[in-house]
C-alpha cells in the first residue's frame, strides 16, 4: 500500500512538473502577445496622428500637425504639402507613436 502511494506520488510529481512547464510556456506566449498588442496600439496612435494633406486654392505650400490617442498610447504627426502646378500637389507625412514610426507620401490632382 505504501509502495503504491509512493509510485502515485512520483507519477503526480512528474505530471505537476509538466504542468508547470506548460504554464511557463503559456506565460511567455501571453507576454509576447501583450508586447505585440502594445506595438499595434503605438502604430495605430501614429497612424491616427497623420494629418490630412490640404492646400487652399492659392497656397503654394502648407504644413499641418496632428496628435492622437489610442488606448494608452499617444501619437504625433506632421505633414508638408507643396503645390507642383495648378493641378498637382504633393505631400509627405511622418508620425510617431511610442517607439513606432510611420509615414506616407501623397499626390493630389485637381482638374476642375
């Protein structure tokens, strides 16, 4: 009877050790997922902060800034737009959210 209990205890100890190993693996996976979500939140804050490219009808150039919040993350962005001629204008934008940077280039044609 004592031998049977001793073997059962040893077997349970092995199973418990395996369970803790799996728990450690799951904890690491959860932490990685949380870091990835934070990166996504930073990126979304940056994208939301990208200002629109706009030039009033007689403007040769314009500059715009933007600030955004997504979750706990803040984003800051800027856009510079330049008129190429009466129909074409070009712009560039950059933004930061946490450690994540993003940018875009824009072209606009107005032919009316």
